[in-house]
C-alpha cells in the first residue's frame, strides 16, 4: 500500500517537471507552441479560459461562468460562489490589459464587505495557477546560470567561496522570462515571427530586460569571453554549460507574490526586498552594490512573471501610491542606480474601508493628493450572494467542509439540493458523540433569510414580496397559480442596491453552529427529537441574536427582524408541501397518464388526430379528458359538461391553461418539429401542479375519516393513524427526513391545518 503512494508521488513529480533545456531548444519549442511564451496578463487569461465555461442563473439571468473560479483543480475547495458578473468583468479587463488596449496602466481593485468571496478568489487564483502551470498547456519557464566553468572562479554566488563544480546552478530569483536574455532588437524580431505563427488576437509581448541578479552573471560571462577575443559572444554566454531554461511551478513566492495584512517593513522592502549588508561585505563587488546581495523577497519580486496580490489593501494604503507608475512603466528600483523590469498582473483586495481612506480628501476636488491613485485603480465590487441556491451551498460548505460545486440540469435538481437535511456528529459536555440533524429546509430557511435581508425594496414590483424576488433571482421565474412568470416580465430598477448589505454568512454559520451545541428541551418517548434542529429554530435564533451582534446597526436589526415573517411563511409552505406529498403519494398521477391527457387536449384544440397503441390515427377521446379533469384535477364536476363534451369553462381551461402554457414552453425550446412527448412536462406550471401538488381538499376527498387534530397521538386502528404511518415513511423516502424530523415537521404542519379543518 505504501509503495502505491510513493509511486503516485513519483509520477506526479515526473509529470510536473521537465529536464532543463538549452536556450536554443526552448526557442524551438516556442515555435511549436508559442503560447508558452505568454506574458503575465496573457498567461493569467489563458489559465482562466483553459477550464472552459458553464451556464448559471444569477439574479434571474442566465450567464456564462468561467469554470476556473469553481476551483476545478482542487475539487472546488476554494470556489467563488456567485458574483459571476464581477468575475466576468475582471476577465474582460484582463483581456484588455493583455492586448495592451488602454488598461495596462490600471491596478485591478476587488472590493467588498467581509464574507463575499474575496479571500476565496485569492486562494482560487493561487490554486488554479499552480495546477495549470503543472500541465503541458501551462508550462512556465525561467533561466538559471552557472559561471563556475570560466577561468577566475565564482562570479555568481551567495557566499565568498570559489565555485568550480559544474553543477552549481543559480536560478533567477524573480522568474526572469527566458526571452529576456536576448538583446531587445533580436527579441522583437523573434516575437514578431512567433506571433505570426501564434494566430491569436492577443499577441505575445516580452518587454522586460534581464533582472539584476541574472544581469550580473551575463555581464561576468560576457566580459570573460570578450577578453578571450570571442566573436560569438552571445553564443558563448548562453552556452548550455552556463545558461539553462527550466520549467517552474507557479506558487506563492515563485511567480505569485502575496502581500498579507500583517507584513511590515519599508515600502521598498514590501515591494521588492532588501539589501543583505553582510553579503555586500563578502562579495567581490569593488565597492559597488552587487545585486547578488539583494533578497528579492518583496511582493513584486515574488510575483514577477505572473501575479501580484495585495491582500487587505487598506493595511498597505501607503504602499499603493508607490505602485502608481509600476503598471505602465513596468519598472521598479532596487537602489538609486539599480532597477528591475517587472511583468506582473497587479490585483489589490480590500474591504470598503479602503475606499473611505481614498476619499478622505475628496472635498478638496482638484487638490486631492490621492486623485492620481484613484484614477489608476480599476474597481470591481463583490456583493453578498442574492441567489438562494448559492447561499445554501455556501452555508453547507461553512458547516460541513463540503467542497463540490453544485451543478444541475434543471432548477428542480437545485431545489432538491437546497432542501436537503444535514447530519453532523457533535460531542456533548459528557463527551458523548451525538448525530445532530438539521432537518430538511433548515439550511434553506437560513439561506433564504440571508438573501431576503440583502435585497433592495425600492425596486420591488407591485405584487411581489422579498421572498418572491429571492426566488425569481434564483430560478429566473416564479409560479403564480397556474402561470409561470419570467424575470423579464418584471421591471427592476437600474440602480438596485441588492447584495450591498445584509446578514453575512458568517453570522448565520455561527448561529447554526451554536444551535448544534445547545441542549434541546424537546422530548419524545421513542424518537431522538432532541437532536433535531428545525427551520423555525434557526430563524428564531437568528432573529434573537441581532440584539447582541455588534456587526448590525439598530436600523439593520429592526429591518431584518421585520423580514423574518416572510421567510417563515415560505418555509412553512415548503413543509406543508412535503406533508401533503407524503399523505397523497399513492394518489398522485403518474407522468404517463398526464402526458396522455396533454396529447388528447393538444389534438382536440388543434383539430388533429392522435396515434393509438396499434399505430392507428384516431380522434382524441373526450371521455378520457373528462374523467381526468374531474377525478385527477378535481377542478370540475358533471355540471361543466354536456355528456362528454366540454362546456365553456372546461374549453377555456384547456386552451388558456394547458395549451397556452404548452405552446409558450415549446416556443422557448422550439426546434424543427415539435412533439408533446419532447417536452419536460414538469417545466409547465399547470402540468407541474397536476403532477406534484395537492391541497387539503384532495386529502378530504381521499380520506373521509381523517382528522388532523388527532395527528400527535392518533388512536390505534383509525384512518388518521394509518395515514400518519404512511406519511412519515413517505417523507423519509421522498425527501430525506429522519423519522424524528418527519414527526416534528408533520406535527407542526398539522397544528396549523387543524385550525381551519372544519
């Protein structure tokens, strides 16, 4: 077994690293695969695009999302949920920067409140770039030098001992691009020919000269060979015994620079590094500052060649002004006379407090000392999630450490994920481990409350409440009786503040975590109901906690408390649907029967024939339609028909409710030849109602002796007892309830139903 792991590790490293090659071999490889020479912003863009895209619905609109931001190389561990439009704008900026279309002087600024995904973006970028650089398509290269083969001993060393070993190689400390070795005019001709072969709308650009450390080796070798009278100086300096091209894996400190909030030092130390004075004393530098005695551990040095990230930028506001000219000049100073070219994509990440710092002199208008800096920053704002499914997914991640990214072919699949229960092992004060259950809809309730707290009421169309808006944003449509209304049917204002503020997921996560550790007062003689956390437990605790939570203002507390009622009503309706489905499971209509009814109605309205089981063309059967409408739909009785002929109300129902909805769905999904059988009937509101929805009148008709007031402890042998037994079992099979959570949920629903039963 151990041997298997060792073998896998060997294979992983073998697949990642290549043997070093000569400069000539590297150039030959570029002409086979030009993209390997990409400059920093182009490489970052290619890494993002390499994973492809997928379709998502956010804020009720379908969008294409780059899979890179789902952290695919790491099974979604640091996926950024939501904010797809912001991420797409970020990629659009990268495309402009990479193509030198006017934004290359900009510093990308990602701003947003806590818990909106900014830190996940940082980790996702690091993970994704590291893994992409291990692939054949994403190989990244730099140079390493060896001067020990020349007369005179060590000219490139970090100590004062002479080097005579041919294996003493020193890698560029700032990931210098291999093409930077060439003289500028030769390099440009090489790039021109390379771009002709590349056939890409974004040309490859390499404008950086050798870094000072490598330049020291180059100059040392050039001087030696010039003294020897060599005419092929470049060939001598770049001979494979002195220069090799090696592939490097991009990671923090090597191609990715990250400046953390706690990092300190002078601006120069944080940006590029510092002089090692002890080294200056031992190097033979003839009284000058030798770049070999520089640390190269600043964020720009580490990020040269790919990406520079300034995390929690408000802590480094003083540094931002020092960065003003770096993007367009692509140059930074080590010392007064020693400079270094930089090729890196700069991104700063901050909370809204940075903007407050930048605007502190805004009232001075033209005299604002920070005006130049603000002009250089290209801001993209992260918002709180306003999609129920994304918030539910994020909350589950926070509580369970699940990392897989939710994908679905239909919203019905997403709905099933949103409602799922969660089971967690929790140790109590007596050190016993108990399995706690967040009942079905508990995560949904918490996530919906989060989203509803974040939605703007100013642009709320007449007839919608905030829960409707949340559902519309998540699915792109809502059901209004027998109708399906799309988001484009509603007029939302252009200046919405959706997602700018609200309950952060961290508050909700902590509330649920505390509930998991609290002792419950619930008791049942046979079921472990004390270990079940119901949706109403979560909502009540969240609302009570606003009083003591320091993150909320008084006005926010009042506003959020007022919004909880809408969420409770929605969650209760969802629980009620589960109980009804459990009661009526054996009574519901199968999909084949509904499809047959729709086919008959469609043929009847279009005055066409249908094909029977024997392949014969026959007229639609009015009796079948009538029986279905009376017995299955429960909408009509005999008085609506003349024999088997439909009366006006039935005719209107068939044409306006069934066929109009069917045609609307068919038009949205039209192709050359439409057939009823090609339609997913569950996507049509009226049909979905027929297939999966019941009401209490249906229960009355199906179970004449049923009495919800006896539900908690029904007498043995009664119809109520048998209905309850089947219902609890069905809720477990259909929706993932435990027996305990099904008991509690059905009791809660029946306590409300019993008031209106008579």
